[in-house]
C-alpha cells in the first residue's frame, strides 16, 4: 500500500500519480488534499509519514508546489527518509543508497511525464544495504539525539 499526499500546489500531480498507480494495479491510500483550495502542506506530510512509520503503508509519495516544503516537513517525522527528486538518477539512488521511504516532487517544477518515471523507479528499486546500512544507522543516531 502506497500513501499519497499533497497540498493544493501538488494536487494535480497527485491525480496523475493515482491514474498511473491504477494502471499498474498498485494499491494506494490518498490522504488528501482533495481539492485545489489553498491548504497547508505539513498536515499532509504528517498523515502520509505517520502511515509509513506505523507500517500501514510501505512507502509514501508527497507533492507540493516545489516539493521542498513538504519534504522538509516529512523529514521531521522520526523514521522518515524523504527524498526530493526531480531526476531519474536521484529517484533510483535514493532507494539504493538512502533507503528513502518517501519521495517528494514539485507539481509546479516538473511535468507529469517525468514525475511518473520517478515514482515508477522509486517504487521498484530495492535498498542495496551493505555499507549504506551503516550510514542509515548514523542518520538514525542523529534522529535519536533529541
Ligand atoms: C504553496 O503555495 C506552496 O508554497 C507550496 O506548495 C510549496 O511549494 C512549499 O514548499
């Protein structure tokens, strides 16, 4: 199950992502927003990231206008490694090397064609482990410093 969320700036892109996931038969839960009315992206980052951390959803996809605000908010949630991506290589390597569990994109900065490629590679690429696990553990230590 994939958790989806956006503010108004990422709403249109989230609709495209839903169509793509439908076409692939990938299950998702849409945590909103559900209209283009102005709203606050941290609320949707929280809903999606809580679902990922609790295990209800295995990964999350978040969109706002630039992808920046919602990625900053997502990375405040303990256990979340959110990657703001606008190129294929980053979307692939953030899975291989960072074990990112949320991808963030900007609905006003990239088009749907590229965004769907990023979602596709992000969802289908495994974590490589090995030396990268040690680095993830160091990130977790930083997170636990309080
Ligand atoms: C909303 O206008 C916009 O600020 C938001 O979608 C996002 O780009 C913030 O980082």
